């Protein structure tokens, strides 16, 4: 009687080394699908202002410039909103969001595999997001991801006048990660413009909140799933 052969585990996929010492990421629409929780917070503020709630499909493409710009867009519909009207509603939005920050938020499929693979390559990871730094750190902590990133830079870390699409946040993130050649992954024009201004390759994800055709973002590469990130980084 032949002995039954034991099954061998499949070998782990090996990628060619990447040349980037640092890989940076946007947060909303890039690492995490945060739109449902952001939309709930926005609609909480809109209802307080006597405005109708917006459906999630309308909120998604408005995300990217930070919560205050999102609220101003939703309230003003193209017109300027006076600061004395905007400020209390903005505080209401932030308070609601902080209390319900990770209810429906989810990591995109394949993200943790990609982060594991980057760590195996020795890449240092960072986040540069227009979300407030404290909220970004809290959210990543609640999602069990904060320890993966050497730096979390928010829209208020350097002051709102230095947020993306300016390159300042990316330079600061790179310095906090130890310096070296960097690539940046994002989902919007804010991200790709910041990467271009910082002189680093920009990789756009097609599954985020671009607010325009992904092909118009000006990315060096576009990925449709996180399983594509390492192969793309080896090509750049």
C-alpha cells in the first residue's frame, strides 16, 4: 500500500526588490473606504442646518480636501459659506465623526497583504492625509493598522495652508520615515499633484474617490487592486 503523500504548502510569492526606501499612502479612499462614516457625520451636520441629507454616492466624489472643505461644498453648492455659519456645523461634524469613526469603515481588499509584502522588502511606510492628524491616528489605531506606519501626517500637522496638493506633507512624511527614495499612493488629484510637486512617482488606486476620471489624475501608474502594488513598484 502506497504511503499517502503530504501536501506541500504553496511557496510565498516573491517579488523583485523595489528601489523605494519609503512608500507613502493617502488614507481616505486609498487605505480605507471611509466614505460611509464620513457621510453619516456630514449628514448629521446638514440636518442640524435644516438641509436634506446627501446620498453616499454624492458624498464619495466630494471627499479628499478635508472635512471642512467637504462641508463647505455640501452647504454652499458652489457658493461661499460664511465662516460664522460654517464653524459651528464643522465642529458638529467633527464631534459626530470622532464618536463614530470606524463603524462602517473597511480596509480595501488586499491591503494588508500589500503592507506585509512591503515590510518584507524593508520599505518604511507613512501616511499623508488631509484628514486631521488626531482623527487619522485614531482611525488607523481602531483599524489595527497604526503600528504599520512610521509617520502619520495630517492636514493640520503643518498647518492647513500646507496641506495637499502642496508637497510639504510628503516631504515631512519622508523625513519622519528616515529619508530616501519614495513613491506615493493615492486616489485623488490632491494626491497626484502633491506627488508630482514633491518629485516622486504617484500611483493612483482606481477604487477610491477621485472626483474625476482616474485617467485624468496624471498618475504614473494606476492599480485596480492592492495585489498589483508590488509588481507596479518593481517596474517604476
